[in-house]
C-alpha cells in the first residue's frame, strides 16, 4: 500500500498530536479492536454497544486505517483521503457500496467532533444540520466509532468525560431525528415537559414553583439539562436576599464541575466572571448565560482545572468567590492580575497562529453564531468576552474547545433586543473587535 508509505514517520508540528500520522492510525485501529472485544466498556459504553449493530466491520476498520492517509499532500486531507479510499478499497476487496461508505467517512471524519465541541447542542437546528449531513443511522454509528478512536489515539490526556458526554448527546439526538424522519415535538411541548419534570423533582408548594417557573424565559428551559434546572432552582431559592451566590457541583462523568453564579445582572458580567474563574485556577469549557425576569443573572459554567480534571480541590471555590468579589469591585485590578499571571504552557510560544473570526447566521434560527480561532493562552476567553461587551451584544452561550496550542471559542449572540445580528456594518465591527482581542500581543489590552 504505497499511499500509507507517504505518512510513515510523518510529524505534525503542533502541541495536539503526540504521534506520527502512521502511529496515530495504527493506535486507532488497536483501540477499535479493544473496544470491539469489550476491553474498554467502562470508557466507551455507547461505542461498545453500537459496534454490535454495525453492518460492515471492514468498512469501519478501513475508514480508521485511511482517515489520515492524505495528510501532508498540500490540500484538505479529508477530501484528498476520500479520493485515495476510492482507489484503495476495491483492492482491499470491498464492494462498491462499502467503498463509497469508507470514502464518505474519510471525507467527513471531523464533522462529528466539530459539531459536538464547537456548537450548541441545545439548539435543535444544530442537530438537524448534522443529521442532514449524515443521512443514515448506519453512517451515524460508523462515524461515532471512528470519531472516538480518532480522538483517543491523538495522545494521552486528550480524551475525557466531557467529550464523551458531548458526543453521546449529539449521537442520541441525531439518531432520534434520523429514526423519526426529522420530526420533533414543538418547542412549547418540550418546555412544558421539562417544567413538569422539574416540578415533580422539586416537590415544592404549587405557588412557590409557579413563581419560579415564570421567572425564566423560554430559552432557559430549552438550553439547560434537567439536573441543571433542579440545581439552579434550589440555589436560587436558597439565595434569598444575598447579593451573590456561588455553588459548585462536581460531574465526575463529564470530567468537569458546574459552577453556578447568581447575582443582580448588569452589563459586562460575563467577562468579569470569566476573568475571575481564570484567576481562581479554573478553565471554562462551556458557559450558558441567563437572566430572570426580575433581573437576577444565572450563569452556568462548566469548569476544569488546567489538567482537564474537575475543578473541585478544597479551597478553589473560596478563591473563586474572592476573585468574583474583586472583579465586581475593581475590574482594572483584575486585568492587571491576569496580565501578571504566568503562561501555563510556555511551549505554546513556539507556535504562531493568525487569529480568524467566522460569523454564521445560518447555523441557528435564533442566534448569530461567531467562531474565533486563536492561539490558546491564559485569559483568552476573558479578552474575547470583553470585546463582545464593547460590541454591545447579548451573549447566550459560549463553547470552548482547545487543540494543543489552538483555541476555538464559539459564541451564540443576539443584539440587545434579542434578535439575530444582520447588519453588515455591525458584523464587521464585531469581527474586528474579536480579531484585535485574539491577537497574542494584546494580552493586557482589554483594560
């Protein structure tokens, strides 16, 4: 197989890939074999289960072998790899239908991770768009297995519970769409079902629960999972007249800690929270921002420590509370503290990434989706959030992914009236502000 010879010992100059391309591919095949033989059932229960339903094992193994075979050829390795697969698979003895499936998997082997890690899975259009690309339950099963072993074979520490949770959510949501023919219960019915479920879980007096239910807009009920809704409700009730409430709930299965911050809402709250969490030693991987009808900000952050573990060491929450208090009292002081904080990974300075901003008004029916690619560094999210504050937009959720030295931060935005942002001049202004913030030389510019 001369094509495989072209990737033997091929290095990738980044902090994400630990192995050469050929070793990565062979490790991925080994992982797939271990999952198939039920040796990684605790780590990958969903993939272990669905492998029994896959019609063609050799399609899956061939796609794992070939998914990176066109790296280093000076073009999109997914597209070029699909062309290689169309040539090689008949030589392997695969049928025309199997060859076409392998080529599709190689061409699209990054779409599931990109959707899961960079998009809001609570936005149903995200699921519909993904399902439209996949088109069949068999492809979905094959794609999940390929995605999991591809990520895990990158190197130690890359795979975690949060990624497993996101991929599982996307798989289950897309499978439901494909099975039901793109049907979905109406938005109103989905909200009512969640509210009924929460009412039963809380078992509050009817009047008290009704007061809580009417405090939130529809978007809150759609965005949050049932367990988060219950946690928020109890925290909000316990908050009473206190000006600030900060609580942490560890999710071992997700490899992260839910940090919920509640206080009177005011402009610029999100970027101050992001800075405070970083100063306390946390790394935000997901965030959802809400405001009750009576003006209380309810911000849910999923946070890990710098090593990708749950943010749950003793004393971290107290440091977080102090950092938030400092952030609210004196923003400039927090900016100076952030600038003085040492780089967590000095090796990242060896790489140079030109920041890029992509704005998409088609990815969601309700929000303007903005994706920022930049060199990862401490307080990057704080600076991007400050740029959005300067742009006078409303942030509804943020989704953070890192690939070695590269960070990809995605924001779901509306204007101050709650509508998608459609003005070309406004979009250009947002793009310019974010590009300036993403420049590595601008670390202290946000003040």
